[in-house]
C-alpha cells in the first residue's frame, strides 16, 4: 500500500497540472515566451552567426510574444528534435510548439494537443540524383530512402510504397543535416521530406542541377503551431496571432505603413486591427489593445515574414504557391478580424 | 708495425660498441617491422595506407583550406577554386557560439575567467607539489564556487544569465566536469555500501546501482527533460540543466561504483584483517588501508568511465541543449553554411580527442606514479 503512495501523489499532480490553465498569466508573469523550434532547418528556424534565431517558425513565436508581451524579442527558443517535441509541449516546458509540425487527425486527437492554424502548406516529395535517370516516384521500387524518424514522412512513404506495390529500404536519420550528409555520401538513393525542405537542401548542394525533385507530391503537410489542450484562451491567442499576420497582408498593412493606416479614420478594418479606434478586439483575447499592432510593427505581415525567410530573395527561393492568400490563388485564408 | 695493440689483463677489456645492425634504428626496424615475410608485407601495406590517407587529409585540412575571408560556404568554394579543401570559415564565424553557446556577448568575459579558474583548479588537483601548499588547496576549493557565481550571475551586481543561454564547450565542461567531480565521492560511498555487512545499506545501494545501470543514459535524460515535470508540483520551475546534471551524475556514479567495487574485491582479505587487528575503526581502515589500494587498482576503469561520460555529454542535444555538436548542427542547417558536415565532425572529433587523450595520458602517469612495485 505504501508503495502506491508516490504513484498516487504523482497522479494527483498530473491531474492538477492539466486543470491549471492560465498559460497567458504564466507567460506574462515570467515575462518571456517559451517557444519550441527546430534544432536547425533553413528558412524555418536557425540561429544566425550572431546567435539570433531566424525563420518562418521563429517569426510565429515572435508574433505570439509581441501579442502577449508587447515585445517580439522576449522569446526563449527551445530547440527540439522531432522525437521529443510533443512530450516537451505536454509537460509544460514550452508554451507553444512552432516546429514544422504537420497537422494530422491522430496528433490532434490522441495527444491532447491543439493545432492553432497553418503557417505553411507543404507536401512530401522525393529528391534523387539526376544520374539515376528516374523521372517518377513510381520508378523507385527497391530504392533505399533517407527518412527522418518520428515524422509523418515516415508513414507517408510507407503508405505510398505499399499502395503502389513497391518495396524500399529505409535509412533512418535524426536530423535534416544528417539526412543530407547521408544522401550526398550515397548511403541512400532517395531523400524524402517536405518539398520546402527539399528545396532548401538542394539549394546548398555543390551542384543543385545534378539532383531532381520528382513531380509526385505524395502527401498534404499543413505545418502549424501547436498548443496544449485545456487552455482555450491561449489557443485563441496563438491562432489569432497568426491570423492577424494574414489579415494584415490582405488589408495591405505592413510594418512600414501601419502608423499611416491606423490614423486613417476612413479605414475601420485597419483601425480595428491596429487598435486605433474604439473597438475592443484585444480585450476579448485578454490582451492589450495594440496586440496586432505590435505583431505587424515588430514581425511584419505574413508576406513580409515569408519573403524574408523562404521567399524569392533567399537561398530557398520558394514560391508562394499554396501559401499565397486566397485572393491570389492560394489557400491561406484567415477569418475576418472584426 | 706501428699499430700498437694495447694489452689488457684478462677480462678487463672495455666493452666494444656493438656491431652495426644490432642496435639503433636499423635493429629496431629489423626486429619490429621486417622480422618475417608476413611482417614485411604488412609493413609495406601499412605505409601504403598511410600514404593514401595522410597526405590528402593534410592537403584538405590545411593546404587547400579556407579560414578567413569567406562569409558563407559559397564564398569558400569561390576562394578555393579547383582545389577543394576544408572550409573552416564557419568554425571561425561561429567560434563564439561553439565556445559560449548563446551566452550574451558582453558577459562572455565571465566565462573566460571561469575557464581560467577551472584550469587552475584542475592543475592544483592534479599536481602534487601545488597541492601541498594549504593556501593553494583552499583556492582550489574556492575557484569552482567563484566560477559558479560568475557564470550564473544574479548576485554581486552581475546580470543573471539563464541556463538556456549556456551552450557549446561551456556546456560540455559544465556537464562533464560536474559529472566527474561530483560522481566520484558518491561512487565511493555507493561501492562501500554495496559491500557493507549491514543489509539495509547493501540492499539500497544494489537496487540503486542496478536500476541506473540497467537504463540507458538517453532514457534518464528523457526523464529529466519531460517526465520529471509531471511529478513536480505545477508551476515549479526546476532548471533543465540542473536536472540533466543530476541525471548525468547519478548515472556516472553507478558505473564508477561498480569499478571501485571491483577494486575493493581485489584487496586480499588479509588487508582487512590486518586493519582490524591494528584496532582501526571502519572508517580509519577504509581511509588508511583499503581505499588507497582499491582506488589505485581502479584508476584505469574510473578514467575509462570519465572519458565515456565526457563523450556522452553530446547526448544532451537530443533534449534540446546545444553542446558543440548541437551548435554545429544548427550552423550547418543554415543556408550560409549548409553542407559542411565533414568539417563539423572533424572539428568536434579533434576537440573531444584532445580532452579524452589528455585524461587517458594522465591516468597512465598516475598509475606509474602510484605503482608500488607489484610488477613482475
């Protein structure tokens, strides 16, 4: 009986923790947002030479910090491998996970987590050396494939090969740099991961033209920020921090013209978003009136963030594609902020 | 007939130099490299392999390499042109991160001072002559305390630097050295408990050691990083690095305890009985007779564990602490430096080799010094 006591105590602590909500209060009391990011993925989260984190996922962390704390710099980045990310989020070590995490039914419903939107629509592709002479993923029967463990890519590849009656030999890798090293060294014939990451990897090869990304995109990979169950207010804050960036782009508000737009009394949509009229949008989230103003001022709108991190002028050279606004033929669509 | 042969009495002739070919490098080579046909073949094969590996490596690592003047791998390649060598520029550009992690730039002098203090402490602990002076010994105890306050900050007017900013070599040293110096005393106590005649001590020590040794270090680190916060009251903020330090220390203590137990078992029963016969108390006999001998026997095993522990510190990258390897992985994930994995692994390999080799040489030196002549 005595031996059961510690277990009972820990279970009680466990339930107590799940009941205790108030992530926003915790963050504000701490004065810093703890954000789980990738250990290093070009364009999404990498530390630069000066030790400052940069990337599309990092910008989302900064947006949430700007909304909740008024300062985009008040973020503590916690680099996480794909294996431990959900455990670390669930244990309360971080407040939000922004780490190229694919939104799936299973993850949403069995892990006690909520996906707060999609900050990048991706899909899984295959890259092969041109010398192999392969032009379609259907010709990959018997190939050895470098796959990052603990990710949806693992499952997708298994399903795709099974469906098409092909076999493959997985070469499990831990990180994207390990995957690239193995692929370059010829330890696998094929490298598979999200198409954005393939583009990133290919751009840094000595001879990018010697490798081709096959036309088949075998999966839907909506990547987005994740929070714990049980704190709807925090869920809303993360969700609307992302939406605010999209709506700002849609309204044509960016980090340079926002003061001008906010002062224009004939522009109620912009004024509502920027908190310069009498609307109480920030209050409804439990935040400052200037929550969206701070995001756009310090981080920028979605387009600014996209172009700065993964867009045309970066080494990744990614098209907006699916990630264009719905008005431009993409599927990035935010509910109105009214 | 002018040549004079000097006459010596029988048996008094001074020793003549040995015939050439039976001493010196020639003899050594004949004995060690060309003593038989198969050895000769192997010698030439070895030379050929060295020829294949070493000159290209030197060319790659030193002659064709680029350190300064390149801001990215592309610029490196441009500078190198046709002769592809190593691009050490990323180590140069990220040197600060490799050494300090994300420790704030203007506070890094504190880490430098701590490095110097730590080096002094280690010198004092290792060099016997220094240890004999009392003031120096007190300094050796004080230095780690000073380093602790310097690195953590938050007192004496120093700005606090949270542990999540620590990284790189600083982190390796903190985890490695804390593990090494704290685990040894714990290990001695554990080993003595395990062979203790009091069942309660031996029971708990055995359970502890077997449990820790039965679990991989990476599991303990996972427990530290994720599971532990489930067991702690909500809202309590138990520093991640501290948790890791505790786990690494108990892990290493359990292993070293078994090494020391091996040393204790090698001491003949006569030594125990002699200590008893002299009327020494348990602690006296341990301190004066048993442990000095047992620890001496255990040196190679203990140092082996230390070296293993020092290298195991790279595992912390899995739970999101950025040691030099983690820093390097993050560096080569950027678009500027992507594709430099060979350089990274060579650099990290050299770093670990220097320290592990140093430890192993010191252990040899210690064995020789403490050798009291049981050698045949």
